[in-house]
C-alpha cells in the first residue's frame, strides 16, 4: 500500500472511530482516490475494530471480479486486496450502473445487510457515476437504502454539490468533504479495460466445464433478455438465491437443451439457477463485442 495520500482532519478521524459510526460510505467521481482512501481507513480502523469492506465499484472492483458487488473481512492489519477473501457477492451483470440501476442498488443493499451483521465497522466503496440526473439518483437512493452514519465525499471543485445539497440539513449521515489528493492520477479508457481483463483472467484461471439442463434450472436475464449465446457472462446460483460463482457460456445445444459452461465453481455445488449478464468475455478476460 502506498504511503498516506489523504490528510484527514482530527475531526474526521474522531467521527470514524466512534462506536456509533458503523457504516461509512465513500462517494466521488472516477479517479478521485476512493480506493486509496478505503485502504487508509482499513489500516486505521482494523487496529481496534472488526472491519469489513463492500466493493460496489462494479467496473473497477478490487474484491471479486468486475460486474459483481462483493464484501470481505479484514483479518489483522490490512496490507493488500489479495489477502481479503470474498465472503459473499452479488452479480450485477455489467461493468457500469448505467442501465442497471436496480440490480446495482439491490446488490449493494443485500451485500451490505449481510456484512454489517458480522463486523463493527463497514466501509462501502461506490462507482464513479455521479454526473447528471442518473448519477444523482443512484447516489441519493443508495444513501437512502444503506443509511450510512458517515459519508466521505471526495470531490474536485464542487462536483458533488448536486448530490450533497439534498442532504445538507440532515444530522445523519454526517458528511465530510475530502479534497482529492494531487497524487491521484486519471486512468485512461484503455487502462480500465486492461484492468478488467486482468481481473477476469485471474478469476477464470482455474476452471472446469459443467453441463446444465435448461429444464432443471431457473433462467433469468437482465432486462428480461433470456437468450443463451456463447461467451455470455453469467452467474450460477443455488436454490436460496445466493450467487456461487461466475461462468462463461461455452456452448448451447438447442436440441438437447443443454448448456456447457466454463466456471471455477467446484463440482459438488448444486446449481439451481442462472443469471445472464449483459457482457461477453473469453477465458482470457477480454471483453467481446
């Protein structure tokens, strides 16, 4: 982890350390340093508390593969994301909240509710989607359903005003504006694509091929689109609606109604349903169009 990039005021640190400050949400645009600040907060809070983190940045996730909202528990001192195992995840099915507001909100709520029962402090990272009416609605309703005690708002030149103005007379959540560190750099579109590719490739490095019958599973597509096609990214669920693992459709046998899937899921797991994502990838993690 890099050296400290954010100079948090004593007032902010004191608020974070209070017992009643259980849920702490970070909001900010793309490349404002939310993940870096999360890392510093994990290092600070894990000394005295049981700390969990929800990664709801579905495009540039550090916990779980892209397209998912995942959470993990910090055990001991936080050093890097590779040492934080994923406890549970929810498949949103796409790399952007745009066009996927409902699954994004549902997943954040479901995973946060699970996580907050098991920790003293819960940090929630969010996507960089803040602009326009859609970005405003996403953040405001996410705040409404999660009900954090503290919001840390990272911004450049008042870019969060249209969101924060609706909360300015509220006692809860308590809002702290955090200036974006000059050490934070902007990622290019290609860098973001390559990061996702690396994350997907790592996730699918140890896979098996399984075959499922369409007649024995439930099938659900985002936006009601249930068409099966090769390389479509999917999630495999158990009979309690829990996401078990992601998969890639490898082949569809129309006559026999069989679906061949590549997945890291262990063979002894029972699959009851498939959720179809919106994107296509290959086992090398490359997005296909």
